[in-house]
């Protein structure tokens, strides 16, 4: 018998969803360690593999206890899906307070084997599974799409992230979601440096595969090296252009930061 997969986490907390169409709903967030990207605007640099010493794995993670209190205690890494589920079951009281359980990061799909064990446990509890992802690891997504209820998919614009383009990977990723009939929305972080041609390519990608998919323009939040948020005029112009071919384009900033929440 193969040993149960394990994962390294950085934190578990309960908060109001501040991004995308589910904004305002309370979610239970599980933040995974490790990311294959290094975006300029990343607001969880402690999860980025390239920003840590070679071979580093966090020995512990923070648990907000009680949920919503911002009081933290430490738990040991790595964890099994059963151990993580026990923490969640203790938290989800009263029953129904959390609309979904969010796998975030870092990049949760680096832990696809773990998610394949854990997500069914979450669903058996009667909770929705919600994946926040960079939207490029389509092979890993294929392994867990059947047990994923909601996908928050990033499209990474090179002019904003400082990373290489991933158009082919993004296209294949969205196609997996669409073919599986899953709830998915696309989010792209925009800054004052956003290039019109890149945003047009992102819009064309969604138009070709699923033009009714919600397309979220998320203005860059000022954090670390991310110091050039877009202007209102830029946001209005981009919204106008994208709305010519897409059915549901929205501008949604990170509302949890406006509230001072996690």
C-alpha cells in the first residue's frame, strides 16, 4: 500500500472572500507552500519556492484559532489529508458558516496527489472545493478536476508578472475546466504597465473557449515591488474593449485588503 500523500502548508484561516464573483462570502482558506512562479505582485512571498533557500520546506504552519480571530497557533508540517480534514471539521461550526474550502497558495496544483485525496473528504463533509491557481498546470488539473467544484483561474500577463508568457498552458487549462463542465472564472491582475495586446490575447483565449466565463480585471494592490496600480481611465478602457467580445467582464479589486482582512 502506498503511503498517504502529504503536503506542506503555511497557514489556515477563515475570512471573507475578497476576489472574483464570490466576493463577500465567507471561505475557509488553506494556503499551500510552494510556487513555480515569481510574480512581481505576489502578496504571499513566503510560499514562493524561488524566494527560499534550496530544498527549504516549512517545518510548521499557522492555524487561526478560533477561526476569524486572527489569533494563531502552530502545527507541524507536513500533514496528511486526514489530519487536515480533522482541523477543518473542528472549524466548520456552526455548520454552513463557510461557503467553500479554498486551496490557495503558492500553487496548490503542485500538490495534486494530496488534493486528490483531500477534496473528496471536503465534499463528503458537504462543503464546496474551490481551487485558486495560476492556471497553467493543466496536466495536474486533469487529475483532480472531477472533485473540484470551483476554479479561480489566473491568466498571467508578462508585462505585469515579470514572468514568461504561458498562453498555450492557459488555453489548455481553461479547456480542461470547460470540457468538465466546471464552474470557472478567469482573473487577470492588471497594472499601469499592462499592455493592450496582452490583455486582448487573454480576452481572445476566453472568447474562443467560453465567452460567457466571468472575466475579472483585478487592479494590482500595492505590496512590496508592486507599486504601479492602474488608473481608473485604464480600467474603463480595458473593460470597454473586452466587453466587445466577452459576455461578463468585471473590475473587482482585492476587497479583503480594503477591509483589513487576511
